[in-house]
C-alpha cells in the first residue's frame, strides 16, 4: 500500500511535456521572420492568387512558430515570386476528348537564415490539382488555388524551419 502511495506521489511530481508544432527552431537565437510578399511573374494569372498565397504563407508561420514577423532585418527572410500558373490536359477520354485538366502553380523561394547561412537556399516549389474537364475552371478555381497555396506554403514551411 505504501509502495503504491510513493509511486503515485512520484508520478504526480514528475511530468513530461511534449510539444509538437512542426518547427525545429532554436528560439534563443532565432526570434524574427521577415516574409516579403511574392509578386506574380506568371503570364497567366488569377487575380486573387497573389494575396491568397501571401496571406497563407504568413499564417502558416504565425500559427506554427513563435517567430515575430517583422518588415525588415529578420533573423529568417523568405522572399520570392510566383513564377508559373498554368493548366494542361492530363487525361483523354475514350472519345478522344480531354477528360481531366491539371492546374499547377510554381513559386521560386529565396530563403536566408541570418543566424546560420549554411541553411540559405533558393529553389522552386510546385503544387498541382486536377479537375474534371466537364467543370469550368471558373467554378473550381478558387478551391483549387486555395489547396495549391496550402500545399506550397506547407512545402516552404517544411523546407525552411521543419528540418525533420
């Protein structure tokens, strides 16, 4: 009985806290992030695409890190541009007509880690979504672009601060 009581006291005195937010950041050294709005450099554009992407990128860092977002001189700097937004036929029906269309979006990202420049990089990230050609692009575009922006911002987050 006393052994059980001692074990309960020890277990209640000891606690393990595990937090997972997806980021592996040394907050004692890295405190700020500067996310510069990505301009659209693609020849084909959907108007709301730029603000949608830029807001989602800032939100993913605000929601999953404790980094303070600043306008300049960030410990981490993310900048780039939306370089491509296009659609292409993905599959053909038995009648010889397009059955599915693939929409894709590519961003070029330049990441600078002013705390550890060995982690700096510049590279492109692409996301794609497919829709049935019987649907008009106008009817599915907002949903598909929103999902591509989420995919892209997750890829960027993982490449810059997840390190796992």
